[in-house]
C-alpha cells in the first residue's frame, strides 16, 4: 500500500457513516427508544391515561410468572414453534430437494406460487382462512362433505380442541415458502461433484438428500430456524384476525396478551413487562441457535 492511501477503497469512512445516518435515526426513533420506554414502563403501575405513575419495582414481573394466562400464552407460543418453524423447515427441505433435482417445466411459476403466502399481509391471510374454516360455507368443510367425510366437519376456529392446530396450520402455509426459497438458494452452492460421486457409489435420491443436501444447508437451516421461531413467538396479527385468542384462551399467545393487557385493560406497566420477557426469550433463543451454528462451523473447520 502506497503512502497516503486510505485503508479502505472507495469513498471515505465518514461519508459511509453519513449514508447510514438516516436509517440509524429511524431505528433510534421507532425501535430503540420505544424499547427503552417499554422497559421503563414495566416497573410502574400505570393505566396509560393518568399523569401519575406508581413505581412498583419488579412487581409486574413477579405477578407475571404466577399469572395462568401468561403461562397459557407462552405454552401456546411453544406449540406455534412446531407449526411456524419445524414443519415449514421440513416441508421447505422436501420441496427444495424435489424442485432442484430434475429440470421441471414451469419451475419459476411453482417457486413463485409457493412463496406467494410470504408476501401477503397476515391480516389478509387471516381473513381468507377464517372464511376457509367457516363451519357452514367454508371450502374445507364442503370438501369433507364432498368426499363423504361429514363426520370430520368441525367448527374449526370455534373448537377448544382444534382451534390452535387450525390457526397453526395457517402459519405453516405462510412460512414454508420462505424456507423453500432459502434452501433452493443454498442448494445452488453445493458442488455438483458431490452428487456425481454419490451416484457412482450407488447412493439413491434419499441418501443424497440425507447426506449431501441437509448437511450442506446447515447455515440456511439455522437462518430459517431463527426467523421462523421469532415469527412464532411474536405472532399477533394472525390471532387478531382469526380467533382473538378464543375460544376461551385456547389460542391466546403472548403478543395478543400484551394487547389485551395494555390496550383493552389499560394495564400499561403489566403489558410492558410481558413485552420485555418476550423480548428476552426471543434474544435468548436467537443467541442459542447462532452459537450452535458457530460451534458446528468450528467443528467442520
């Protein structure tokens, strides 16, 4: 490097920081400061309207962990991880392996079709599926009648037993397209020589999937797991537009409990405490998955 040359090519570091400043300002105003205010509000008993706030320290947090509604909401969020994360990843792996194996006519069409739920507003998704699950005129019950399975007809979103898996299946439909596209991109970087060597050794498609595709997509699976788990833990709009947490509390999730506590019941401090606990859970899970990914990469290196 010649004397007087900059350490980085292109424009100066300060000009780069200037480009980042508008985005940083938006993040500061609409994300970071609200998080700090939420954390501060969680230590107060406040209805959101009166000027005076009562400082109660960790009172909201202590009450939180003995609240059966919060424990119910957390357990439902854990169930949603199955529908939002595990099932979409498995379906995405299967579809990406099928679509990348042999040339398929209309490949771009199928890829766009499967990814389409990801770009539709979740409120729109909820409204459409609420109609799909309608016990009288919904296509799902009509299809069951058409094939002679009238005994399986249900008031899906009104059933204490089936409401949670019914709403969860909507999450699976939304998330699997994202996982599939992510895995398709990852498959492109797996060397073709691996498949050729496996074929010469007599490995069939299933063995190539298990021993080549899945290990080759560890990074993509980690990214998909973090993204979909966060979606499962912070789900709100889908619940709001389908069941409102009902029937009873069978589909109550933490995000809707925050809304119910802070907005409907005017317990701002208590809702803020729930939000902070949810934030900590999301950060802890993300950190754990990223650490596991780094350890796996270290072992391979």
